[in-house]
C-alpha cells in the first residue's frame, strides 16, 4: 500500500491496549490453558505482552518475520525461527501479531505451525481468512499507524487530505 492513500487509521497507546485486552478476552473464551505465546516480531511483541499478562501465560517464544520495509511490502524473510523442540507443530500455542494485512506473514506461519492458533489485533480482508481470531476489521486500502510509529503533531482534516490525493 502506498503512502498516498487518503485512508489512515491512527491508533493511540490507549486504544491499542484496549484492543489487545479485547483480544485476550476472545482468546480466553476459546481455550483456557494455552501452552504459550509465539510473538511475531516486531508488531506482535506488545500485544503478546498484554495478552500474556491477561491470560497468565509465562512461556513466550518469538519468531522474526519481515515482509515490510517501512511502508513497502517485499519478499518475506524469516529472520529468527522458533524452537521446534518446544513449539512442535504449534498445537495449543497462540501466535500473536498486531495486524494481518495481505496475509503473506500469516501464510508462512501456517506452513511452519499448522496447528497453532493465529490471532491478530487488526485484520484486513486479504489476510482475514488466515487468522483464527482478531478484534477489529480494517479496509484493505487503510494504512494503520501504530503508536510506536507516530508522534503527536498537527494533522490535516480528512476532507482536506482527500482533496489533495
């Protein structure tokens, strides 16, 4: 997705915390005794911490997958794999990410961990069928700005931005 899109969804720290906690509620309803969490770095680290606290999960593994360079999607790279001796095929494990967009990262996760439960805070239509649980649906042509990507500054009204685009 290009930066010229007029649709923006700016997520505050408070909103992200509330949405991550809402995801924890949904995950608790699905299964009460998860073995652990696999956080997809970097975006999945913060929601994983919140969910781990809320569900009282102590075992957290990470997997490093990169498919974006700033705002440009590129070929997927697994930067850090998982400990297969601990995680196995993913049965009983939660895989957490901030967002499923095109589904590229989710496809890699599904191949590596076919029995894991993949959960994201936000989901776009192209990736939505690949996740088991999410909290908020966002249109494909909307760019999400996460709290760690933004700073407080003036912003143009929505209508003005649309006229410029």
